[in-house]
C-alpha cells in the first residue's frame, strides 16, 4: 500500500508518516499544494491525506486539480476545528472523508482502512487465494485455519501479490508499491522480504505459492 501525505507542518507530517509506516504503507510526503499535485499525478496512490491550509494555496484546489486529471484515489482531508465551510467544499470537490484537527491517530488509520476497503468498488473486503486469506481491515492473515503473523512490510507485499494472483509482478512495480519513491537502499531487500514471506506463508504448510520469475520478478500462484 502506498500513501501520499500533503502537510506543511513538520511535526504533523512526521506523526502521519510514522503512523502510516507502522500500518505497512510506503509513504511519500509533500509540504505544498503544487508538490502534492505533482506527486499525485506521477504516482498511483492507494490513499491521500491532504491538509486544507497549505503555504502556496488551498488544498482543496489541489484536490480539484487531481480529480480534473481523473485521479480517483481516495482522499481524506484535514481541516481546522471550526472550518465547516472547508469540510463542505472539500467533500463537494471530491474528497472521500475528512478529519478535524486535532485528531487521534488510531481514528485516522481506521478511516483510511475503511476508505481503502471500499474504494475502488472492485476491491474485495477480504482477499482469498486458495486457502490463503488476508483481511486488510483487521490485518489478519490465515492459511487454512492457521493464523500467520506478518510484519507490516511483509503484509504489504502479500497484499499486493494477493490482489494480482497468477500475474507476474516486476521487481520495480513491487518496490514502487512497498517502498517510497525516495528509497535509495539495496534492491536486494526485496529478495530478503520475499524470503521472509515464504518462511511464514509457504514452508510451514508445505507450499511453494510465491514463485520467482527469473529476470522479471515474482508471482503468487492463482491457486495459492
């Protein structure tokens, strides 16, 4: 899962980034409306958190620009406590939800889970591939009757695989989904996390559902 945070207050932006990363998101951040629009047009995000008050303009104007370019990822706007007009304008401009500052981080994360679950419509609330089940809302993974405990990054990778069963996912696409665009580390980290996944969802159950496609990337067998 990949998220964009458009927030100019450094402490708030850091809080949001940390909370989202603990949920397994790869997070990109922008501190201005123009930067937010640029990133929103350049990358496919699962969700956007957008502050209304930004130094170079109105966040709702940025939202309107994204919608005008057919960018329909779910957007949650952050508004001031007394800014009822901003909330109405944001929803009319195409926002999917809003949250009033100050807010509790668990509530924000719960709202994001709800948005991602219902948008777009074709996203099923629970993913199933063979006897492998993943619930994005509860963060639960099961192989048959056995619960499988994953780290946030492992969960993000498995969710991507399970949304595309039988499809070969190139390494670059997987990295783009699970690590933010500023990642400058060793791409071998992907092999490490795929190995971690296999040790948890395959080998204990005598399976080999996560396949390496040499020279390209990885694939989850459609049968699980």
